[in-house]
C-alpha cells in the first residue's frame, strides 16, 4: 500500500481511528454475522464506505426470516408493534384456537418476562414516542432501496399499485382508520383513500363479496424477498466481500484492539464486528449488553392462482398479507411465540389457509408449496436495536420485528455510517441497543 492510499484509508476511517484507537493500517476489516436482509445491507453500505467485509452465515444466505416474509416496503404501515389496541386484540386472540396469534401456555420465564414488558409498553404515550422514531426512518427507507438499486443490486422494488387493505365492512375498518389518523398525527406522510367493496373489486377482481370495505394506500412498494436477498448477496460478493456459508459463529470477543470471531472451522480477527443474527441475536449479543429479542414466528406459503391480484392485499383482522411473486401468490401471517429453531407446526399454516380462503377467488390452496416458518426478531418496545454495544468494536443490527425488510437497508446504511465515522446518526439514537 502506498502512503497516499494509507492516508486515504485513514481519512475515510478518521473518527474511529481516533475514537476506537485504531492504529493499524488494516483497520477497516469488518465481520458481519448473519446473512439476512439486515446483515447483507450493512455489508453493502460498509463496502460503500470502503470497508473489507466478511459475512458469516450459519446456514445459507436468506436462511432466516428474510426469506419467507411478505416483502412489503410500506412506510404507511411501518409502526411499532406495542400499541393499546394490540393488547386487547392479543388477549382475545390467544383464547381463540383459530386465531392468528399463538402463545404456548407453558412455563417459559423468558417469554413471560417479554410479554409483560411488551404489555407495559402498550400505552398511547409509549406508542407516540416509538412512532416518532419510526417517522424519521420511514421517510428515508425507500431512498436506501433506491441507492442499492442505483449501486447495482439487480432485483427490483415494485410499486404496489394498488395496495389494498381489506375488511368485511366499514365497522371492521374503523380501527384501521383510527390507526392511520394516529400515524398521520405523528407526522408520517400517508396518502390513502376509502373504498367500498365494489370499488375494491373493480381495482382487484380477485377479491370476493366478503370484502365490504377497503383502504387503498398509495406510494408503497414490495419486493420478492428471496430474489432480492439473493441479488443483494450477489452484489456484496461482486464488490469483493467474502461470504462464508455453513459457518456458524460461536462467540465474538473484544481483545481491546481487535475482535475475534470464533466460527466453525476456526477463529478470525477483525477490526470490528456487526451482529445481525435476527431472532438469534441474544446468543452473541447479550454479553455486549444488547437488549433481548423474542421470536415472533410467522408462517407463509405460495399458491398458484387462477388470476393474480393486481397488487398486495392486506387482511388486518385476519393478520394475513398476500403478495404477488411472479406466477404465484405468497400468503403470510400468524404470530407464534415459540423458539426460532422449533419445527413448523402445520396447524398454524392451516390457520393462515382458513383465514385467507373467504376473501380471494381462485387460490389453489391445496397446491401450496414453500410452506415456511420464520422468526420476526421482536423487542419489548417495538424498536430495532442498531448501533454500538458495550464494546466500541462490536455493533448490533437487529430487532426489526415486523419491519426488517422495509427498514433493513436504511438501518444498514446508518450503521455503516456510525461504524466508519464513529458518529451515531441522529436517526439511530432511539435504536440504541443498550437503551
Ligand atoms: C411471515 C412474516 C412476514 C413478514 N413480512 C414483512 C414485510 O412484509 N415487510 C417487512 O419489512 N418485514 C416483514 N417481516 C419481518 C422481516 O422478515 C424481518 O424483520 C427481517 O427479515 C429480519 O432480518 P434479519 O436480517 O434481521 O434476520 P434474518 O433474516 O433472520 O437473518 C439472520 C441470519 O443470521 C443467521 N445466524 C443466526 N445465528 C448465527 C450465528 N451464530 N452465526 C452465523 N449466522 C447466524 C441466520 O441463519 C439468518 O440467516 C415478516 C416476517 C415474517 C415472519
């Protein structure tokens, strides 16, 4: 390396060189643990700032919740999970065996602690505070996708036109309107219109007579999650990263000037490490003071359809999301509080089938494939965990719960900035992993 190159590298890393006391010329080598949307986006934006990145993934790219999700990039719906209505809804739902929420009634101290903490935050005041944090990032979330697109990530984001939120009738729609009102009052821009059932069917003829009222949201987008994550991994690799699959990380430790990543097949040293292990975040991050995450498992499958919906369809009462993915429709739903490594429970998949059946014509529900369960990494306060940990060299990137696809790229972009400049961008402050 020439002294000029060295100078350029030092310039790009100037703040961490001072703040983290990086003295080494290779002080830009960063390990990213976890090959989901959040880890890969962080890797990409780190590369954008000149870092050399190695991604460790215990299985394969997209093995976690970044694979089978609904793929919505919907700032209008990206809100904190703990809110007053969720509490009442959740309590009613767990009493009903066909409900879209499943809570195992067994002694799991960790889970009950999480649920109590969550319930305590289901207040209007807490929701407003969390929503203010979301408004800041929601406004920029799609721009981060546009940067990825302009920078060579080949998978597209698609305009969701129309994006229809469907209800049995206007009574059932009331709760949603109250929520949209609150989101607007929080400062989030939302452009929407109200439709009756016939108007909704004119826009999307696959909707059945059971849809009696709808909200049409404008300005939302969606992706094909497996295709997008694959393309993002391809771009990260093409820009020179090493992606190590089947390489579980067992431990990360801070030696004071470097980080040691203890992975299957050996130890590796880096200048910094990012923990982006989704619902498994606690395993590596707890020792660095990061707040816990709880798996909120969701189910999805794909079905052939006689006629494809013209855009995504959301059934909030049933908690079901439908997304057109090429020649098949992905149907996703359910919130099941169990360990992320437990096997798929076919009863939960069936609950999603039963929930969607009345509302859409022409779904070949017996021919469903890609039946999948994945874990939303949920936090008690509904806010992500993105930023520096108790170690100045170890960073958390997780806890995005319901919204890691919509927000993953922006989180990655902001975290890369924090790592490289040593300054936490203001938008990340509410997501402090040590809060
Ligand atoms: C049914 C469903 C629908 C959803 N729909 C949407 C949606 O429409 N829009 C939206 O924004 N979000 C949605 N989500 C949420 C979204 O999927 C998640 O928030 C997001 O995928 C989290 O990404 P991640 O990269 O943090 O985690 P993951 O994608 O789970 O990635 C973590 C990775 O880390 C790996 N890993 C774990 N431990 C280790 C280790 N020790 N060593 C190495 N690797 C490790 C895992 O194998 C995994 O690949 C949905 C979720 C579900 C379940």
